[in-house]
C-alpha cells in the first residue's frame, strides 16, 4: 500500500518537473517584452495617430 503511494507521488513529481522545464524553455517572458513603436501603439498613451 505504501509502495503505491510512493509511486503516485513520484509520478506527480516527474510530471511537475517535466511541465516546469517545458514552460521555462518556451520563454514565457517573451510575451511581455515591449513591442516596436508604431503609430498605432501610441493609442495606449492616449494620442490619436491619425492627426
């Protein structure tokens, strides 16, 4: 019985480690890098790019 519990815990640990490694390799921080400045990006600053 305790062997089954240890196997389940080990499997959960391996799955967690696998997912965390995949997420860090994917580079989630790239999503939050500032975008290149275009006339339409100044809309975020409250300015109208059409004038």
